[in-house]
C-alpha cells in the first residue's frame, strides 16, 4: 500500500469516496484471485474477506 500511495490520483476530488491506494489494492487482490472483468472485480470487492478490513483497507469494508 505504501507504493500504491505514490500513484498520482487523477480523479476529481469532489467524487472521491475511497482512497486510491485502497481501490488499487483491492483491485489487485481481486485480479490475483481470478477476477477478469470490472464486474468480477466489483463483486469480489463487495464480498471482500473480513481480514482485508484488519490490514489497512478498513473504511471500504463496512
């Protein structure tokens, strides 16, 4: 996450709901576990394991 925090965020701040490093981390996890489309990534994130919340990506998992 430290490296991903260095990625410039091109998004308009008015629409940002989640920190870019969190989005990138969860997306990478989804892809590494087999997600091959944006829909699959979104579904994986929606069902993210509770352990993800304990390792610095809290705020996404409610």
